[in-house]
C-alpha cells in the first residue's frame, strides 16, 4: 500500500496535482521527482494571443509591465503566450509539454500556429475567439479559410463570440435538412459549423437569442454564455437549454420575466448579468456557485433554492439598497465564498447584525458609489466577529463600505486582507493575524504612523492614498511593497525604510522631488515604479533591476548614467525626453532590454542604431518624429512597433520600394495610425494575412 505520494502511479499523481493551486504547481516544477507531472498539470491548457490592451492599442499595457505584486496576488499561472512563435519556442526547447487544450484570442493566432507547424494541433482540443469574422456574411470568401483548417485540427471545443447570424443560419439549416445537409459550395461558414458544432463543449454568442434558438443549440454543450430575450418567457416552462450544461452565463434584458432553469441537474456554476428587481430565476437545487454582476437580486430567493451553494458572489449592485438576506437562512448555509453589497450588512446595532455561516473562507463587502444627491444611510455596515466565529476565514475584502463598524478581533486564520475603508487601520490588529501574507490598505492609515511593524509572514503590503510623508517598515519577509499616491517630499533614510527582502516596489504619484544622493534602494529589487513624480535626477537604482518605469515625470531629468545595465523592461513615457537626452540615456548599452516605451515625449528624430539589438517591443507613439535614421529590420528580434501619431508616413508608403524590408520580417504587431498613411498603403505593407497562411 502506498505510503508517500511518490509511491502512487504517475496517473494518480497527475490527478492529484490537477486540484492544486497554481502557486503550488510552480514550486513543484523545481522538484525533479515530480517535475514531469507538475509541468503536465500546469500546462494542461494554455492561451495564445495578445491581450485586450492590444485591441485598444494601450501601449503602457502592451509593454508588459504589470503592477507590483501582480503575479503573487493573482496567482498568474504563466500559461498565456503572447504569440504562436513564443509558444512554439517553449515547446521546441522542452520548457513546457504539449498541452491538451489551447484557446486562441483570435483566429489569426490560430492560423499562424498552423502555418508554423501543421501537426502541433493534432489531438489537441482547440477554441478561439471569432471576432475576426464578426461582420462577415456566412458566404463571404474570407470564411473559406476556416474549412482549410479542418485537416489540421481534430476537435474544435470552444467558440467565443460566434457571429449570431452564422449560428441562427446554421441552426435553421440543420433543423430543416438534418445534421448533414447538402450545401452550396459558397456556404463556407455554415459548412464549417456543420462539421464542428456537434462536438462543441463551450459557446458564447454575440447576440440576443430567443427560446426557439436555445432549443436548437447542440446538446453536447457544457458551457454557454448568451443574452436572452425576456418576452414570451413562461415561468412554469423550463427553458430548453442543453441538459449537460455545467456553466451558464445569462445577460438579461430589462423586461420583467421569470427564468426557469430548474431542470439543469448538472449545472454547477451560474452567472447572471444585468438583472433587476423584476427578474426572478428558478434554479436547480444542486447549484454550487452563483454570480451576479451589475444588477439586483433577492439573496434569500437564491439561498432557499440552493441548499448546497458553495459560493455566492454579488458584485456591482445597480438598484435600491434593499436588504434581502435572511440572516438565519444565510447562517445555516454551507457557503464558503461570499461577496455581498454593503446594504445586506445594514444594522442599527450588533444584535441586529448579519449572521454569517461558520464555513466561510472568503468574505467581501462592496460599498456603493453614492451620488452627491443621495442620502447617506442612517444604519451602519456592521461586521461582528464576536457574533460570528469565522475560524476558517482566510480572505477578507472591505471595498469602500459606508459607516463601517468592526466589532471584535480579526480572525487569526486570515491570510489576505483588503481594507479600503474611511476608518483608520490599526496596526495593532496585526497581532491577531499571525498568518497574514497580503495586506491592502487605501486611504486608511493615519499620517501619525511613522513606523509600521508587520507580522513575519507578510509578503505583500499596500499603503496607497494615505498621505504618508514618512514610512519606516519593519517586515522581515516582505517582497512586494506599494506606497503609491502618498506625500513623500524626498526619499532618504530619514523618510523611508524599505526591508532588504523587497523585490518589487511602487513609489509612484507622490510628486517626490528628489532622491538623496546617498540613498540606496534594496539591491534585490527587480521591479521599480517611480511614475508621476518630479525628479530632476536619479540615484541609487538597484544594479539588479529588470523592470523600471519613470513615466509622467513632472520635471526635466538629467539622465546621464542613470539606468542599470540588466534592464529588460523600461518605460519612460511622458518623461519630457528630447533628442539630446537619447545620447545621455545610452540605451544601446542595455543589452538585455526587450521592451521599451518612449511614448508621449518630444523626440523629432529616431536613430535606430542607438537602440539595443535585443528589443522585441518598441513603443514610440505620440512624439514629433519626422526623421528615422536606419531600418527597424536591423533590430532582429523586433515583434511589435507602435509608432502612432508621428509624422513618418513616407517610410511606410506603398510607393517605397523598401517598405517591407524597413520594418523587418519578424514584425507581428504594427501600430502606425496617425501618420497620414492610406489604408491601401497599410495593406501593401502588412500583406493579406489570409493569403500568407499557405495552408
């Protein structure tokens, strides 16, 4: 009989690892005896493609510089790859195993991967966002490329935002002619759907659907997101959703209606968006997770129907603050994750405060944005830890509740606390929370505090918008520190003490004027954010710094000798940089630099030979550039160029014989709007992506 984990078969270990948090798996990868199983669990499904920021062309986000503590706070799995090339490099190098499922942010990412390797998607379940085809009729020749992918993809399992008219045409076709209709050769999209929809598991629809359309959806679906027409809905008639649904998301219209989904016996998760007081939902009793977003719901109505509910997440109240929670019903529930708007906690005194289930592991209270004309509630938002013995509570989030009253001591079990409250946080409370690892404070610290003594387990600390002018932090294991939007006039040993263990630091938007010449940041820091200050020169930057941002600087800067040589990401947007400063920056010596942002400055000339060859992403939008010396193709790794809103259209004209060679063969994302470039020139430069697939 097995006595240790390693005595079990690898298949069993793999199954166990599938239930572990991402952060655990990332640590297990470093253990040779279980590395293979940990990697397979970590990369069982991945996502390929750019973020929404690329669609909106937000260069600061495209730069890849995340907020301090993001990876630790969000548990970023590291299973998103920006491009098919990056993914293939990871596969070819053996860094990750071949995944079982891949989701593509766009069709073009899917098509590019097939172009790179026509065998990579065999035995892989594939899903992709269909926004590329949003405005195309089903017989548009561009849709033919979908059919050309079929020999290289075994199973399409997910379509996100499928064009509604494609779906309706397909459903009506098979309803009339059966599952294998004989179609005109030009019905590209319908032919594709006939070959893929019967095997589909996950679907989101980009239009309002009727009860009739719901009845025709594939019965194989386990996950569905759609907007439902409220008219002609009969409360006594169950909506004909696919019976095997495990996750359902409904966007409701304004008209009153009762939606009956009681028959979905396998439904595990349900999300409703935009509900109002005239909407009611009949739920299956086995439901485990209930979400509401941007609307109003009767809490007790849900609790009565779902006795086995594990999570109730009520975010974004829209409507009157009417208390609908039955305190006794909630207290007797088995809920572990609970988020409620503040009005459900309204009480005149402790005796009338909300009774919570002892099973709670995560609790959130969300304040409501109050218009100046609204009446501030007379009752208080009371959270009573004397009445509620929450010995398993690990996460508590208090997001701007009004008239907040905390009674009793914080539970010792807490590992994460978000305290965005207009009442001062008492650091003495940390004595009651020896297990706390994350503490987020906003506008909640008295400026009278100068020394902040934290418990030894704390790894992430935020104290933002607290008007601090002096902070000496004692936290021996702190790694992530956010002190943004405060009032530091200077950074010196008299005003700021940072633990040597810190690896990521945010000191932005304090309008700080200087860093004392003898002041040194901890040398372990790899990410430093100094945006929104008024520096004229920089001192004491850590030599091991990999990510640095000093954007939106309010004063002219002397840049000579300022930047550490190991930088990989550098953001100097809106930093008043002029042509003469580029020589002082000496960027060419930053041989590890991959991503550079110089947007919103005063550059008139760009000398490409002054940039490091290691660059993969270059953001120089919103300058005054009218002269480019050199060719971007001399940067061999450049995959993204944002040069919007300059005056360089002549370099990207179809009449320029060297236009394609000018940008280089590896350019994947090119942002050139605002340079007096005709649409025709853009097409000539970029080429027709469909023609280049070579499928």
